[in-house]
């Protein structure tokens, strides 16, 4: 999904949004941010201090797009989308829908916003191979356009870029090492950066097979759970009940939010999580009443 922050040095912050995640780098005058999504935006706002330079890198080197100050209402997705036979035809129709919305309304955002109610159904129409292709080829574009920042924040970041206190570059981290002058970061294209600290802003790991959390690792190892479609999140049934390695629902074990990304794709924003929580609550209430 993005460049990972590789080395376990004290000056590398792996979970910047966790409590204390940015402690002990107050004296750092140069900081590398790995990732250029909304996590990076939050970290930039927290670390913006006089005399400090920030550099952000990602594969695309592109920032999230911004909301409009006065947003237009969503434009519903064309009904033909739900009849597309494969991912390629779905992308073609989506691109045409966005272009038409831009032409007719002067803005692409209503087209993206109008997809919200249909995203999970469209995602579930794809095969695992098509989902893997979608993540590889379209997830970066989707995340930049779907998960946007406030226009005031866009202006602040633009001011920082113009002032030279924030630099946003395309690049992937290849190696990191400590030197007397700080952390020496090698990028895939051969560029070398020397900074006082590095902050991992790539966001939450979506491949549960790679997470360090001992609970998740134990669940996968013992077969209580299995990875979700395309290796994303954990596999669940329609109610959010976790499926074991054989595809059987685990009794009384539910999940919601980011761990359902493989099943739903859009599963990290509050409206979607609220709906999932209500569904789990209703299921549990039915079980209690029937018992």
C-alpha cells in the first residue's frame, strides 16, 4: 500500500498518532515523514515549528486533495456500475462518470462522494485477483481523492511548501542507518537524506499477516481467524463475525472498522464504522433475546 519505515532506531517514530508517538523528537530540526496521506498531514500540523524542516516522501509524492469550502451535493453513481462484468469495465465507467461530473458541475468531488453508498457492493463484485489489482493500481489515487483534507489545511501546507519548511517528494525508502550526523536515509532512486528523525506516516497496516500485534498474530497462527480477501484485514461474514481458517464463523467473535477493509474496502470512516457497530449491536441483541 505504501513505503514502510524500515529500521528500529530510537529516532524513528512508527506510530505517530498513538499517545506519546511524537515524544522525544522536540529537538529535531530536520524530520523525514514516510508517506504523504492524511496521517502525514496530521503529523505536519503537529510538528510545524520555527526552524524545523520537514520532508515527506511517498511513491507518488502527492498530497491528499482538499474539500471545497462550499461542497456540492453528491451525484449518484450510474446504475450500470453494478452490472459491470469485470474490474476493467468498472474503471472505464467510473472514469467516465467522474469526467462527466467535472464537465457538468465543474467539480469531480460530487462523483466521488456519490459512490460512498455503493462502494462496498462494487468492491464485493470483484474477485480476489481484481481486488489485488485495484489496490495496486488505483488505491493511491482513490485515497487522495476520497479521503480529503480541509481547504484551510491545504492552504497551510501550501504556505509551508512555498516557505521551504515542507518538501514533498516522490520516493521510496530503501535503507536507513545511524551516523554521527543523524539518520542516513537511502531512497530507491539513489538519493540520500540525512535527518534528525523519521516518522512513519504510512497509516495503519492493512495486511494483518504483517502486523506485530500479538493478539492478531496469535489468532492467525491458531486458525481462529484468517486474512480477508486479497490479504486485507480479517475475513468476516456479513454481520462482522470473524471467520476461522476454514471459513466458519467464530462463536461470539466480531470485528469492525479497519479490520474489515478486505470485505468492504471503505471501512475506516466514522459513518461506515457507526453502521457496522449498529449491525453488530442488533445481532447481539437478537442473540440475547433468543437465548
